[in-house]
């Protein structure tokens, strides 16, 4: 289960940056009257999806930090 969480966090993190880069490319293409995505998603919508993915990635990372800190504080060897 821990490995799935690690991979999911990486997918959200890297996916967010890919979506942000795609939004920038789409916006630059739109400035020259072209489109990369053929009007399926606007650059603003892609940035919204990227922000949501990054938010989930940060939330999962903070949850993992909280779990590791609570396990460390309950460790009887300390």
C-alpha cells in the first residue's frame, strides 16, 4: 500500500507539471492562431487541472510526513 501511495504521489506531481507545460504550449500556439489540443481544453482549464493535481500531491506528502513524525514520537527506543 505504501508503494502505491508513493507512485500515485509521483504521478500527480509529474502530471501537474506536464499539464502546466502543455497549457503554456497551447497558449503560445493560440497567440499564433494555432491550436495543439484542437479546442478540447483551454489553457486556463489545463492550469486548473495542474493545480488540483499538485494540491493532491502536496496533501499526500504532508500526510506521509505526519505519519512518519507520529511513528517517531511513539517509538519506545527513543
